[in-house]
C-alpha cells in the first residue's frame, strides 16, 4: 500500500503559518537532511482514536504528556526490547504517531534482561503496586481540587502585610498556572506506570488464544476477562441507586414532569423528601459524576458535574424502567457464568497440556491487569481531567477579565507556553498599573486561529503516511489502534469514496455479537442521548462511562473510534447488544432515522437507502 | 408407535431369538438395525453403519435403516461358492495390465450381481424393509443403499468413495439387487489393484451394506467440526447447497459456506455463492439428477440461520461424543417442519488435521516468557 510522503503536504490556503500553533518539534521538516530522511522512512499513522478532530493548541498538552509518558516507560524504565518510544508529528492539526523500533539485533538482546527484571517485577507485584498507585493518584487529584485560583485584586489583602506573607496574588496566579500544568503532566506520568505492561499482558493473551484458534472472534476472547469488578460502571450504578431512591421517597414525579435539571431541582427543594434526595445526590456526584461525556481528552468534553441534565435524563430513564417493572441491573451473574463457560469450552479444545499451561498463566495475568486497564480511565481521563478543565476555565476567566482574550473558551487556541507568556504580560502590567501588550496581540491571533481550525476540521487526514514496515512490535500500536494493513485500507476505502450519500455498507470491528435492524440515532455528544428513543441504534463518535444510561434504551451501538476493548464494545457485550466499533466515519455517513442492519458478529453495517 | 418400539426392542435384542437373524454357522446376525450398531461394530457392519449406529445412540437425528452385516455378506459369498470362484479369478492377475484388470473386474461383478441371495437372507431383508416402511409411514419407503466397508476410513488407507451408493431405491427386489451391486463394488479394477498393492488379503476383506431411508433434502452438504484450512477447533464449518449433498461432496458447485463459533454458536462468517446446479430426485425415474437452480435462487442463502445454528449444535454434540474433530454429511428434509427436519447422514473422524500436531509457537512457557517472545516477534503488517 502506498502512503503519502510526509513532506509533500501542501499548506491549506489561508492557514500559512499554522505551525506556530503547535510545538516546533511536531513539524515534519526539510531543513535537516538527517531528520527528513528519518521522517520519510518511518511509518506514521493518524491517531484518530484520541483525536477524531483537529487538535486545539492547548489540548496538545495531553499529546505531549503521553508522548513522554508512553515513550519513557517503554524505552527508559522497562526497556521493551524491540521498540523504543512512539514519536509524534502534526499535519494540519492532526496528530500522527510512529513507533520507533530498535533495529540492531544485538541491542535488542541486551535490552531483554532489563525488561525481564523490570517488567517481571511489576507483573509479580502488580496488586501491591497498583494499591500504591491509587494512593498517589488520589493524593494528586486532591491536590488539584484544592488548588486555589485567585483573581488579581486592586489592592492586596491586609493579611499580606499583617502576616508578613511576602507574596502577591499576581505571583500566585503565575505559580498556580505552573502547578496546574505540572500536575497534569504528573498525572500522565502515573497514567503509563502500568498501562504499557497491562496492555502487553492483555494483548498477548488475546494473541495466544487467536494463535490456538485463528477464527476465534476477538470479542469472544475478551469475554474471558469479562465480569471483573471495575469502577467504570460505578457512575452508572450511582444513577440507578438515585433512581431507586427517588421512587422510595416518592419524588420520582419530579423527573417525569421536568426535563431540565433546574426544574427538577426547584421541585425537589419544595419538600423534605426532595431535599433528602438532593442530599443523596450531593454525596454521589463527588467523585462519581466526574465522568466525561467524551474521552476526556478534549477541553470540549463536559462532565456530568458540568451539565447535570445528562445524568438526570439517565435517572429518568431508569425510573421509567423501574416503574414498568424492567430489570435495570447489569446481569453480572449471567455475564460471569457465560465467561466461565466460554473459558472452559475453549480450554477443553486446546490440544496439548503445555498449551493449556501457557493459556492458564496468560489468562491469570490478563485478569490481574484488567482492572487497571479499565480503572485508570476513571482516575485520569475522567476525574482528573474534569477538574483540570474546570481550573483552566477559571484561569481563562481571569484573562477575559483583563481583556487578554475575549471569551473563556478562547484559551484553547493558545499553546500552554503562550498562556504562560500572556499571564506574565498580564500580571506584570497589573502590578505596574499599565496596559498589557497582549490585549492587542492575543484576540487578533485567536481570531485568525479560529479560521485556521475551521479549515483544519474540513480537511480529511490520510490514515497513514511514510513507509509501512513489515512488522510492528509496539504493544499499543497493535492493540489500541489495531494497526493492520486491512484496517488501514478499510478506512482508506471510505475516505476515497467521493459521495458519502451513496455508501450502503460500512465496516468496523466486530465489537459485540448479534444482528439487529432498526432506526439510527446519531448522537454527537452526550447531550443528544436525551433524544434517544427506545429501540433505536446509537451512532456515536465514541462512548464513555457517562453514556451508560443510553445503553438501557438502545438495540445496538455503532462508534467511529475504538477497538474491541473500547467502552461501547465492553458495555454492549455485557448487555448482550450488538456493537460495531471503529467504523472511522459512521457519524458522518449515517443520518438519524436511516434504517440500519447491524451485524455485530462480522462488523458490517448495511444502510437501507 | 408401540409396535415400532416393540419391533426395535425385539430385534435389538437378538438373544431373545424371536427372529432368525443369526447365522447358524457363527451365531452372528446377518441383518441388523442401525440402532443396534456401535463404534465397536466395525467388523460386523463396516465403518459407515457402525458410525450411524453410534450417532443414533448418541441422540443424533439420523434417518433410520438396517444393514446386511459382513456375516450376511460372507454367507452370501460362501453359500453359492462365489468366494472360491473370485479367488481363483484373481490368481496371477497382473494389475499393471489394465485390460486384464478391467476384464477380471467386470467378470467378478457380473457374477456377484447375477447371483440371488439365499431365501433366508432375502426374507430377513424383506422383513426389515417392510418394517422400515412402516416406521416411515409409507407403503414402500425410498431408501439409499450404500456399501459400508470394514477397511474404510482407516487412517492412511482411505477407501472413501471407492464403493458405491444407490439412491432412491424402492421395493424389496430393487433393494436386494442394489445390495449386490454394492457388494460387487468391492471389485472395481481400482479397488482390486489397490488391495493387491497394499497387500490386503482378499480373505480379510468384508463389506456390509446399509439400507437407510432417504432424506428428501431441500438443502444438504457437509460440516467439519474444525476449520479445514487452519485446523482451528473452535469453529464448525458448513458447506451447503440446495438438493442432495452430492453437488457439494463432488465439488460440482461452489457451496454456501458458513463458519460458526463452536462455543457460542454465532455465525461468524458467511459466504453466499452462486449455486447454478443441484441434485434432486426425478419423480418418474426415481433417480437423482442434476438440474439448474432457478436464477432467482442462485445467490440466495441455501440454509436459514436457525438451521445453521441447529446443525452446528448437532456437530458439537457429535464431536463431544466421539471426543475428536469430525467430518459430517447432513441434510435438511423438506417434508418435515423446523425442529425435526435436520438429519445427519454420516459422520467420520476428520483425518487431515488430526494427524498433524499443530504446534503453537512457544507453548508451555510462562506468561512472562510468552509476552517477551511475542514482543520480539511483533505483528506482521504486510
């Protein structure tokens, strides 16, 4: 397959100079022959999994954080023998990544003992280390939650004088911003502490089973580690509890007659029972409503705590189901019994004792690592990120107040180092009593960047560029992005099709088995979940734990992004709903109301036109 | 219903002596019902019939039938002195001489086909055929008459397809005649040459003949309880076409192909082919014949999903019973409603993959070693 040369991309007219919106090392360059040659020979694929749209300059923080985190653990901490880190570039706002192989056989060999010692230590002491991780992570989240972000006063409080504090709010603002950024990076240091090894154990278990049984669908293999308690479901469980409580207290009418949180709250406040329910909500929402409505990677991903309408519609759905006498609990016993049956049957088909031994050992390892692989998402991408975005908006509000930018949401158009510059400008001007230079610089630059981002969003990034290698050894690349020749060519096929209105079949990963037909409902954000009707087929960019209530209504799920381990696939398997995930373009091609035939066993969607 | 059960019971217990089915010489039965056969009965009823008996006893739905045993065959060959005559005709035969081989073969076959059975055997067959018709609720049931060789399906010495099958046979005389044709099929030029080459002594060769109710199949085909292309034991692979299984077995048509997960019975792959011909029975001649599939049905799935699942479930039970991967022929009867219309016609051990020990790379190692070696190996992209 032929992929474009990374240096052949033409700048989109009107975006000249876009490179300054991103870190300079993210550019493909031609002025350094050695770097240019490296870039041409490497294989770069578009990270649509994390960035379904062009990335905002500020949001690059998480890209840089995982660029560092993943690479350092692979290469400098555990020394995965055949691969170093994962390199990053940007083209027209889209992130491309490239695993960096170790080419010298002798060097690979010399890395093996380190890997065995270090990774071996983690696998062996997984549970104790994971417990330590949780303590560290919770402490960090506490720290960011407690971080005060103060406005700049005209006159500092008298206590600065009487208590001899010796520091101003101006200095605090600059320092707090640094703290915020540093905590974010630190959080992502922790994020990868277990993830590389966790994925490796999980992936190679799947790989082993598929070597034994080449036709075993990945979705069935992943069922072998289903039914393990993970906190991913906890937020949804809280909604169910609150739904039950509303019925117990006899205040469920408030959810039937009001569609908006404001109305619900107003009605509940009028009665003692209602207030009791509101108190229960306050307990549940911290931290369990810190779930992002997206992946958590983008500043645009709101959490339930940011918009209570989303969890309230979930509660309303559960109240409705309970009153109709429907079961709302996940069928965990059934899931576990089915898991055990599947394991036993596959196991009994293994030909030799040796193979069975390896199978058992790999399965146990996969079960050990599984909770982390799921749970870290709640701590990092959901809880921490939700708090982080909120704090950043507080910083932004202060900048708006000083006219450095026009709107709170404008801050995302700036790189994090530009924000620091701007804060220095703003704070020194505040201290001095003059106007900051930035008020004439940033709003103009942001206006221009908005135009650039618009053009970037309209551009379609090719799935891959550079030179495809024969072999990929980086565990994340294999699992998370499912990079294979066929997956890339499947994506390319749809991209190349000129008229999206003529497409009748769409392929993705077989996420959860079963075949259904029904009407499509395209939900671009979690807000749209409220429009879902019973029995519709959900079509979404991706789903996250905060989408959980949607699964109580739908017949099947289709997502643009994600593999068989993605949220939508896992939840559908547990609820017994078909799912096709990672279609690449589902939300662009499918329109609400279209009749779809979804085959979750083969990963094929047919649009009846 | 009672009489049928009684009949089976009586016959299935030869020691009651109510039927004179036993050979006065050896005390072995000359004719027996398929349900009396087990996998240990190969010497008596050959591979096919013993396997069918085993299936019936495992609870698998198989069209009912009976068998002329190898004892019956020996009595037939001995009673009229055919065996000695055949031996003498084979003496000094040069199997390299194609003409001599074919001439000898024809002579032997004519000899066998022209020789009537003894009255005793004729009566036993006639009585069994009558009872089979009663069980099938028709005056004279249409049956398949097929040879069931004792050496068949031996690993490494597959005789499969070297003996004949006669379909849509109706009436006692026709049954008897076709039984002899099956016996004579032991003496095709190819079979004679093969045995001489392999050093099988003629006195060791015996054949049984099965007589089984025809399944009036709407759809038929084959099923493997492992993936024939990669040996994957977690799937069941089904090939199907309209009509009788002949078109699928012979490879005259590209059948529909279904891959079913053995553990969960999901259909994980389906390939619907263009099926231009199929075999059905000619109602006038009572013969199977090849006809064209109507154009509008050529690209239609020949088995419905529920039938695929049911069939795969049966395949799974059969494999479980035998404890090894199996190669199965099946049919969906068009006269019966779903739930009782799928029949297993044959099941034999799969031989290709079972003889290969599939070695999965680096098995027997710890998880850590496997993870490391897999990382080093990487994933091939091209």
